[in-house]
C-alpha cells in the first residue's frame, strides 16, 4: 500500500472522494431501505410492535450518541484509520443483521451498525477536506451530496425489489461487497490525515465564525425536510392508500432533485461564497414547500411535481452551502469533529421536525373532527379523518415554510469570507512525509 514518491505521501483526491461517496451511499441506502424491509424483519423474528420500533431506533440512538466522540477520535487517531474501522464494522454488522433470527439480536446488531456509521461519517468529510484543499472543496461536497441523495432516493425502491425477490436479509447482505470495495479503495488509495495540534471540544468549535450559523442552517433544513417527508408518508399511505414502494416513487422528484441541487450548490458556493447560495437555496426551498399546499384528497401526481422539484433543488443548494460553511470554517485540527457536528445537526433537526410537524397535523386533525371522531394515524386516512387530514397537512406545510423562511433570513447574516479554509491554531498540518506504521500515510 505504498503510495509514496520520494518519501512523500501522494494525495489521491478522486479516489478519496470515491471511497467517501460509496460509504455515504452505503449508509443512505441502508437507512431508507429499512422502511420497506422493517415489517418483513419483524414478522420473521416474531417481534412485537415495540421491538420493531427498537430495531429501527437502536441504530439512530447509537449513531446520535457516538457521533461527537467519534469525530474527536478521528482527529486524534487518524481519519483514515477510523474511517476504515467504521466501514469494515458496518459491513460486518450488516452481515450479522442478515443472520439475526430474534428481535434481541436484530436490535443489538442494528445498534452496532449505528456505532460503525458514527465512526465512518465524521472521518469521511474530514478526509475530503484534507484531500481536496480549499480550491476544490465545494465541487467535492457537491458530488458527495448528490450521491448521498441518490442513495436515499433509491433506497425504498431498491429494497422493495430485493425484498420481493430474495427476502429482507438480502437488503443487508448487499452492504457487504460495497463495504469491501470501500476498504480496498481506502487501503490502497487514501492517505492518512490527523490533527497536527491539540483540538478543543464542541463548545469551542461552535464559537468558530461560520460553524455555529452553518450548524443552525443544517438543523433548520432537516427540520422541514424530515418533518414534511414524515407527514407526506402518512398522507400517501393512510389517506391515498399507497404501498411503501409507490410512496417512494411519489417522493422521487424531491429526493432526485436534491441530486441536481447539490452539485449546483457546490458550483455556486465556489463562485460566490456560501452567503448568497445559502439564502437563495432556503428561499427556493420555502417556495417549494409552500407549493405543497396544492395537495388534496385526490391530487394527481403531476400536479405536485413543480413544487417537489423546486423543494429538492432548493434543499440541495442550501445544504451544500451550510455544509461547506461548517467544514471549511473549522480549524484543521477539528475537521472530523466539525463533520460530526454537521451530522448531529442533521439528526436533531430531523427529529425535531418530525415531532413538531406531526404534532401540528394531529392538533389540526383533532380540531376538524367531531368530538367523538378518530384521531389516530390509521383513522386519519378514513372517513371524516380523511377530510380533516388535508387541513392538518396544510398547517404543517405552512409551519415548515415559515421556519425555512427564517433560515433564509439567518443565512443573510453569514459574513463574507467566513468560510475560508480555517488554519489550525496550533500551526499547519504535519508535512506529508512518512508512511505510518499501519500502512497509511501522514499528510
């Protein structure tokens, strides 16, 4: 695995980006595929409804708890080393999930998957920053965002086909060869990167100009995106009677448009800096969300396409601008922690969006029903609940659009030049000189 020339480590930025994108697709596909594979998993393991919830949530809990410690570990121990550990562990955990026969085993192995995802995700963006440097970081982040969105969009559809043809374990077994490919590419073509000097904690990182506002913008974007996707899934499955695969097809314009918006956002940030693209992306996103007010009890799919496409493009542009603001503003010694912070904002913003917007829907549905009418989610798709659900969905849409509009105003507060590649306060990174003991390369 010697990539050195004349004793110096060789950077392979495109190989690094390939490995990072494949790992991101691995996690994205796995997360969204579970929405389709989950019920079949529960039936095969004889899981109760509560156990089925934990099969899904064990991953999320482990991920959320481990992200910030994993980012700090990557900065100190080496981003390549931690990334490799996370990818190899994710592949192994996926094989164990596929072999799981009881709900207890599935919960434990899903938790292990979440822990490994926490190891690989912060280290991934830190490796990209190290490999590409300031001049091409926006382009790399745009490609990373597009591939991640493509994986999320394809997850439910791919899982539906695989589960139908081969059963639910095949969904997780697909992760194994992808993880192996990432390990090979990383082992031979990715240089090691670690902090040269001491780094601080998350509180210090949030005091860095640009990082706090980028984190807030990320949380705001995922508040609206995850919350609305949850409410739209209820609308499509409970009110319209669509199965999970058809639901994924209805939502495809949103997720696939993010694939277009992410590289566009990268190009715009490279040309104009993050302030204009972030504000414009959030404004576009607010307009797209407001366009979802067209939804009714019998709205045809083509009528929703303009709003969903605008929503997806705006999301891609806004998120890449916010991510670039976080990653590029952080000191080099804390770049993996900055990536972890971006992931934490994603998780917390999404969880808050689901909680708040679903509460808005439930409140509005309850207000529109007779005093003894049904208010649970299953009943919201039938009878009087169907008529009341649409105003509830519209109320959630208005709340989401208002929150995103506030995000656009917040983005206008980004100071010009605040996302220049930050220097390490302890000095520049160590020179790319020696191959380290585990076959990686110090850079």
